C-alpha cells in the first residue's frame, strides 16, 4: 500500500522584517480587558457604599448592577451594525 503525501495550497507566513506586528494591538487589548474586568469587580464593591450614601434599599441598589450590565446589551446592537458596515466596506485581501 502506497502512502501519498498531500501538500496544502495554503502558505504559512513567516515572521519576516516586512511583516505586520500585532504586539501593540495585543497589549492595548489586554490592558482594556484588565481595566474592564477591574471596573466590573469594583461595581460590586461600590454598590453597598452607594446604598449607604444615597440611602437606597436593596432593590434600588441592585438597579445599579442591572443598568451596568444592561448597557452591554444596549451598546452591542449599534456596535454590531458598525462592525458589519466596516467589514463590508473593506476590500478583501487576495493572496
């Protein structure tokens, strides 16, 4: 039985001097996610403080949490449209 090797037509790009470096974008993205996570955790700490300062009951103070996470949903809809429009307007790369 003969074993034939099949070569893929896809090429793997190596790191050459003219290639694009994604390290700065990765650093910015990592920093943003760290800040985003910190703010989300800080929200849990600040709710009891806001409850005391503004004399809120438990239901009113939990509306802070609801509004915080509802913003993810509200902002995601127009953001998805913008990403779709940007994705359609860019020409595709042909190798």
